[in-house]
């Protein structure tokens, strides 16, 4: 399956990048706020990310929604950090 590289702008996941199935233009990410999801939507722009050959699609923070009723496999979980 083909994938697109995306970068998240705004919200609690600002600057994070990930690969998504080709054609995805809306992403739900676990928010820092309990019980909420950050909603990111494509804005039609791309951005170069160092270390990548292809530009990333930019997904901008469009707000938050309740996590109630959303299956966990449909959410983008943040990367684990070793602090």
C-alpha cells in the first residue's frame, strides 16, 4: 500500500511527522488533554523535512473532539520518548 509522509502543525503534536495511507487528509491524534483528540486536516501545502527525499503534506490543527466512541486503532498515538 502506498503511503504519504505528513507533518503536523499546531496543537499538542506540532512538528511531529508520520506516514499515513495514501489519500488520508484528516488525522486524529491523542491529545495531551484527557479524553480529547487533536484533529488535523490537510491544508493543501507541502513542506520539506530534512532527511526525506519527498516533501511532506502539511496537516494543520483544526480543533479537538471527544475520544468517546473512536476506536483506538483509528488514532495516531504519539511516539514514545525516553526522557
